[in-house]
C-alpha cells in the first residue's frame, strides 16, 4: 500500500463504502472489506499528516525568508 497514491486510496475506500452500504455483501466478505477500509483510512491519515508537516515547514521557511 506504500506505493499507492492518496487519491487512489480515497477512490478505493469510496468503492468499499458503496458496496458495504448496498447490503448485498456476504458477512465474511463484509469483514474483509471493513479491514481493508480501516487500513486505507490509516494510510490516508498518514498521508495527510505528512502533507501537513510539509506545508508547515514550507510556511515556516517562507515566513523566515520574509523577515
């Protein structure tokens, strides 16, 4: 999953949510999809945290250059 892009993870997560909401999935498959969804959520959160850190660093460096 480390090679996956954020946008692809969100798309896959959306697909999982739509399938789960349909209610037409067998119980065992539901658990598999739920577990995959949890991993995708963790991946997306990590990507957003990293992006936030980069933005803060860039903002801080930019503010220092202006002074």
